């Protein structure tokens, strides 16, 4: 999946360098971020009430937590701590995939237990690969 993301980003950057995005409608204008066109109508009101009350959808909270863990992982050199962080990231990634309705729907509790088990057993070698103890 990460390889595909990198390929997409590379092609977008190449298209931008060629100027293919310069004449698009709305170029240079701010984005309308409150567009709920893809949200079912019966959910829009509830989402807007929650947003106005300062709550974010679970997927947004999990994405924020995942970004925080990635930043923390970059700053940590201890292998045991890196293993725990990677296990937490795996659990969050699996939970996000289940929220997206992806191919693997895994209950949150199961993800948490997997992360705990991995953090107990995982050791990270110098190359960043996870190896069992």
C-alpha cells in the first residue's frame, strides 16, 4: 500500500511540475472544507452538532493519534519502545481500516489485544524489522 501511495504522490508531483493543475476551476481559491456532499443526509445534522460541540469522528481522532505515534517513533531510538509504538500503530491502522469498511473488519478490542501481545513479544533489530523473541 505504501508503494502505491508513493507512486501516486510521484505522479501528482510530476503533473504539478508540468503545470497540468494551473488552469483548474477554483485554482488559488480557498477550499470549502464543510462540504458534506458525500455524507448521508441523515448523518449530516448529527455530525455538525458534534463538530460544533468540539467532538471529532472516531476516524479523525485515530488519524491524529496515528500521526502522533509516527512523530514519536521518529524521535525514539530504544528498540523496546519502538516495538511498542509500532504495535500501537498497527492496532490503530487496523481499527481505521475497519471504520473505512475495508476488507478486514476487526473489533477495536481485538486490535488492542493484538497490540498488547505484539508489544510484549516484539523486538526491533537494527534494520527496523520486527522479530519474535
